């Protein structure tokens, strides 16, 4: 009988147990308060309050009101839930506003110029302030484009990838397959971590100094820039490749070794293909990270206005440096708008390249991923 | 092609840890030998020394000799890779290569060893190995599908097909059925019975009924206490081990008094 009674007793029947209501009755109050907060912010703004102050103030009031309303209506547990929801929405907006604003500004300011074939297929050679003045005053078409910078970006980043991917992959293979413990591995991991933190300008100065020693002071060319970028890329590649190799199940290595496959071949034919999707994605993201570098390229590669496809011979231009250069030194300081248009368009192209690289990383990951069905 | 294995005074170490002590045994060709014993007694370790797989753990080494067909597997001029080509292994968890199809999985041992392989020879090997592993009827229409799409029991038979495709002399099985359901286990046990016609089979199992069902000879391993090395207590015909063991420790274990 006593067990029967125990089983039928409910938790809130017990003396001294008071349960919080679990479920919020409705979301209405939350939505109403959110709308009120937006209206309040708009009113404050119109009344002449600083935009940031109006937004932050009404948001904080919104969070406090949400908490109070739900505490009174539904108790502490629901109030905590709704307050957390309000905070999450707030932080999400804070995170997303700069991104959307940046993308919007760049597309609005540079999108039209960037898709113009003239812009994509000409360099800045021979373009002077006279042309820019003609563009502004007489409505002549904008001449001078980013072709040389696009080419330069592709060549220098490609070379940097050619240098860093083998070095990074081999280092990761060594760390995971050959010496995962021990002093040497610890030292390498430590150095790679230190390398991750190298400021990019220091990488540029390193390449500049290396080239000064090897080829004479002041030698600037595409290879030097590729070396500077690979200093930045290698640690990223090593770290991501190491993670990817580490998650390859040990059973697969054992299976291959037990078939009488030598270790190096096991790595080449079993471990690397199994990790291929992650490796490719990691490499692509590492490229995306360095493609927009400005400072090291400015130092190591220099600037040129014409097309230079030979990374061994003199300065080249890259998109980020191109944008910086036109912003800082407009062709015609009296009429800076055409130069700024070109800089915006270069920024747009750079973002486009990074987005495409990220998308291709996902596609590559899906393409290489081990298939489990059909 | 089946070879006899003679183990003499085998001591196995992982760095400073003495894992297995003074094992001397003979494994007969064309028979099934089962290793039984409680966890941690070193039976898997001994099994892995038979194709030098324990060496992939850093710091592992052995003293003593393991002779296969009269040739010492641990002599200086023996390449562990060569040993593993002649002594195949099947693991506890089915581990087909996820990037390869069923057909490629069967051929993995040959392909990865980069031998030249004609299309007709490859077809013949795929069929004979899959037939040898009792899997041909189930997968012959989907050889190009990924091996990881099969059921656990099928995957394990695929791993056996992969092991016998390289024509080994000995097949080692490390608890091959412990991740499988009873039906798949039965299929594997039937297969083991067929395999012993041609190969020397050594199987580690936690399941004493399984040892009694499939093996001709049984070796019982035990350890006196945690931290002490495991040792071979008794090895004899399975019939004798399970009906009339000579050592009390064996009798205690198989009658379920401990372990």
C-alpha cells in the first residue's frame, strides 16, 4: 500500500516543494515589448539623441522590462528564459550589424564599377589625374581598372599556397603519424602557435629582409610577397591539417598496416584520402585568410600601376594594396571620387573572392567526404 | 600455404611495462586456435605479436622468438611489412576503408601494395575472396557501392575478404564477433570453420562458448594481479580444456567461478 501511495503522489503535493511554472504562457508580451523598444529608439533618435545611445538605451530598457513583466506574470524561471532570449537576440544583432552594414556599403559603393568589363580588364598604367578630372567634369567614362591587381593577387596567393600547403601538410603528417609525443613535437607545436601570432607586417618585413640579404637591399617582387604570405599561412595549415589527421580513426591505419601496407603508403593512400575533405577545406580557409593581406605585400612586393605577371621581376599589385593605394593617393587629389570608386570596387572584388573561397571550401568538403550510402 | 607457428619464451613489453611473460606455445597449421582469458591478461597482445602489429605502439618491444614455418619473424633481416603480408588480421570493430567501394576494399591489400593487377585477375580475386568470406551472394550486384554502407556483420565479412585477398598463410582475429549480433556471429563462426581448411586461424574471444564451438585448440591466459604480466596458463585441445583442464585456474575460469 505504501508504495502505491508513493507512486501516486505528485511532486507539488509534497509539503515544502514549490515548482516553477515550466512553460511560458505566450510570447506576445515579448513581441510587444520588442516593438515598443524599436519605436522608443526611433522617437529618441528623432528627438535628437545620438543613434548609438538611443539604441543601447532602449535595448537595455527592453531587457529589464521583459524580465519584470515575465517575473510578475509567470515566475522566475520563465523570466530567466525570456531574459536570456532577449540577451541572445541583442548579441546576435550586435554581431550581424557590422557585417551587413559592411557588405551593403561595399556592394553599393563598388558593385557597379566592379562588374564593368573595362574595370576588370584594364590596368592603371597611363591613367592620370587628367582622366579623372575629365570623368568628373565632362562625364567621360571611368578608365583604369584592377586587372593587374587581380592578376597579382591570384599569382602571389597561388604561390603562397604552393609554398605553404606542402610544408604545412608534411609538418602535420609528422606531428600526427610519426612523432605525436615527445620534446620535438612539443617544440614544433609551440613554434607553430607562436607563428600564428606573428603580426602580418612582421612577416612582410621578414620577407623584405630575406630578399635584401639574398638579392640586394630593396629588392621587391612577387616571390617575396608569397614568402611573406606563406609565413602567415603555414601555421594555419599545420593546425587545421593536424586536427583533420587526428580524427582519422586509428582502426583504418591498423587495417592498412595489417594488410602489409608500408607506413608511408598507408598515410598516402588511406589516411590522407580519408581526411581529404577536411584538409582541402582547411587549406581553402587558410588561403581566404591571407588573400586580403595589405601590409606585408606593401612592404615586400611594392606597388605598380601596370600589368606584371612575372613574380620574379619587380613590384606587382594586389587588390588590397590597390584599394589602399588609390584611397591614400587619389590619381587627382582635386577630384578623388573616381579613385575612391576604383578602391571600393577592389574591396568588393576582394570580398567576392573570399566568399567564393569559403563556398568552394564547403563544396570541396562535400565532394571529398567519405560516402556512406548509395 | 598454412604454416605452423612456434612461440618460444616470448616476453612482451610496452616501455617499462612488462605486459606478457614467458609464453611458449605451438599453433598448428590448418586449425583454429582460440585465446581466452580475462581482460588485460595479454591475449590480444600475444596475438598482435604474431604479425608484429603491436610495434605500431611507440615503445613496444619483445624478447624471445616467434617462428613461422621455421623462420623467425623477429630476426634482423625480417621486414615487419612482409610479416603482415603473410599474416592477415581482422579487428574487433569492422573497419572497411570509408573512401573505397566494396570492390576496392577487397583489393585494397593488393592495390595499396602497388602490385600490377590486371582487370581479369582483379575480378577473379574479388569474387573468390568475397565467396571465401561468404559475402558474394549479398554484394555481387553492388560492388561499386561504399563498403561502409553494409551492415556490421557484412562489414566484418568484408574485412575478412580483404584479409584473405592478399593470400596470407595465417589469419589472426581479435574478438571478431564482439561488435556483432548473434546472427552475424553465426555467419562469422561458420566462415571460420571453412577458413581453417586452408589457413591457420588464431582467434581471441571473450566468449567461451564461441571458443568451444569454433576452435580445435584453446590457450588460456591469466594474470595474477593487476600490474603483473599476463602469462599462458594452459594450452591444450579445446575438448580437454573445457572438460578436463589440468590447472585449477583454468577450471575456475571456464566454469564461471571468476572472470
